[in-house]
C-alpha cells in the first residue's frame, strides 16, 4: 500500500450527528459535549462513526467540519454551502485527500423543499434557489470540486433511525409532504452530476439507534460506521 494511501487526510462535512467536543473548528456549535457524550454512551472520539471510518480507511483526520443544527440549504453561515464551511475542510498544512459528507438531516427535518420542479413549478436552469435542497446540494458539490480538485468526495445518503426503549416508534419517512426517499434520490443525482462518489447508506437498510430520534448513541455510531464502511468497501476506498 502506498504511503499516501496509508496516511490519507480525511475531512468530514456534517451536522450535529458528526460533532464531538474538542474536534470541531473553534466556535462551532457542538452537540456531543461532555454531558451528551456520557448520556449517549460515547467514551472517546474513537466511538464516533467518522473516526471508526477513518481508521477503516487507514487515514488520519484532517478537519471535522461539523456544526450542530446546520443545513445544506441557505447561503449564510453555518450553511454547508457558505464559503467559511467549505474552506474549513483544510488545515494550514494539508488539503483533504477524501471528504466524507453526511448532511441533509436538518434540511429534511425542517421541511426544506427539494426544488421548484418538485413543487410542480418550472423555471429556467439559471434561476437557482439555494434555499432549496437540490440547488444547494448541487452547488455545494460544485464548489467543493473547485476548492479541492484532488480530493475524492463521497456523499452519504440519509439513514433512518430507531429510538432505544421505544420499539414501536416509527421514523417519519415524510415531513411536510417531502419524502426522505426523494431527498436521497436528490443526493444520488447530485453526486453523479458532479463526478462525486456515492455512499448509499440508505440502501444498506440499516437503522441507527438514538435516544431522541436524531442523534446516535454509541450503538448508533457503530451502525452508521458499519454502513459507511460497507459502502466504501464497495467503492474500493478501503483497499
């Protein structure tokens, strides 16, 4: 295995699910502070889904660019589309070799519309609306390709969840008339359009454990990591 393969610099672009106190850029909102780590059973950063995946890739963390509550849509900070978020995926000495994206949960949860077309309205392709998920996700990938032309960018589709101690709880697979499947189809198409790789986590059929329906417990992080690793093996990124 080549030295570069063994020591690949890997950055994460995510929301609260991927935060961990002490491992996000200064000033970022963090869900997994010391209290939430304990409540959810996380002992160290090694328990996060993304650190498990980084180890599976024989890589090292470049930047964990994750901000609690952030969306892809919108143009101002902390949108994943904004200049600051996209620029924070590198350090002063290194650019990422691999970028793993797990974003869109908050867009879906807040009922962000996918596109004008999805709403039955039609406009020219030049009339972009970055408050819609499709245009925002597409533009995010386009800008990432420009900023990090050598990086392999991997887009993860959104997984369903389970709630510990509530076996009858059902994940809301449609919010405000928009289905999670449509969100995931949007991610799949945007990845293909922009020459990015797809980790189709949703297609694994795995659900991750939470206490609140959103944020993974220790077992939940293990499930997310397992889905990522399965997909990355299929993409031959773990070789």
